[in-house]
């Protein structure tokens, strides 16, 4: 699934559920979820995470991604295009890069 497709799916999900929130609420949700990710990262320091803990961290990261995409959708920002333009890389066949970081 491309990032563009994921954005569309999240847009459709929010519309079907009636999840209408202003941008300031969306950024608050995003920051709250980032706090959850930070807790898991801090907890893993020096000992790693069990498979169950990794799954929980994955859920929190998925929440972060959902809220980030929701915020982008609010402002009609095509994230896939933004990534391609900013980094000059063609990500059309990938959701996110696997061997590339910011």
C-alpha cells in the first residue's frame, strides 16, 4: 500500500466514523501518542523489548502514523508527494523507506 492510499483509507475511516476534530485537537492526539512511544523507548533502554512489548510499541507507532496522516489530511497535504519532493526519491512502490532515514 502506498502512502497516498493509506492517506485515503484514513480519510475514509474518519468520515465513516464521524471523527471530526479541529487541527489543534489532532496535534494534541499526535503528541499524546508520541508520549506513549517515548515511554516504550525509555523502557527498552539497556534491556530491549519482549515480542509482546514490541507489538505494543508497534501499535503506538501505528497510532502516531494515523494521527500524523490525519493532520496532513486536514491541510490537504499529499505526504507521498512531500517526501518525494523533499528527498528527491521515488517512493511510489513503498509505504515508507526501509533503508533510508531522514
